[in-house]
């Protein structure tokens, strides 16, 4: 993307180098106990966040 195109994108609220909130919790896929980002410390983690509205 060109500089002019990226300057028109809305801000995500996050900047490179800023740590993701470790207390963010979400339900476990298998129906078990809820998980937090801190539960995955030291591991690679991919979050797929979407909305259906």
C-alpha cells in the first residue's frame, strides 16, 4: 500500500511493539474453562476475531 492509502485507514488502537492485554479472556473451544492470553505465554498464538453483524 502506498503511504497515502495507509494514512486513510482507521486506527486499530494498537501500535507495533505494544504488548497485547494478557487478561483478555475468551471461552474455550472445547467447552472447558475460559482461557486468557496469559495461559499461552511462551507459545505462538493466532487469534481469529470476527463479527457477524
